[in-house]
């Protein structure tokens, strides 16, 4: 069954959540899927999360890192580029599932 998701209008452009591995993965991936710039603050800087960042950078997402802030220039749902090298998710099953699901709609997959 197809579902239509309507645009959500927020009263503010900022949502504050604590640094957390699951939230960090999803924040980076959702920001990459968005069109335009997103800012993620207080993200967890663990190995798994940094690999999520690197995998998306390897597929053309521009991400600037400044201390505890990421500035992510999203490429949209179908804007990823084919990576030049094999993506390394390390020991993260989340990376394989979440980034894999995002990228499988791309023509290079």
C-alpha cells in the first residue's frame, strides 16, 4: 500500500536531543536525504557514527565537522554518487542496514 507523507511544519527549525548512537546515525542519514543544509549538534562521535558520516561522504554528501557540530548538505533521496572505493561500515550493523537501504534506490546499486 502506498502512503503519502505530507510536509510537516515545525514552529522551530531546531530539535534538541541528547547525543546517542542511534539518534546520531539517523540524524546524519536523514540530513543526507534532505535537500539543503542541516545542522546536527551534540552528536555521538563514536566509531560507528563516524563511519556513517564517512560512508555518506564517500557517496557525495558534503559534511563539514566542527567540534560537536556537523553541517550536512543533503543531496536528496536520489542524489548519492557511486563511491570510488568499497564502503567500510566497520562492525556496525546499523550502517549496513540504514545506509544500505538509503543507497539501494540509486542507479549504481
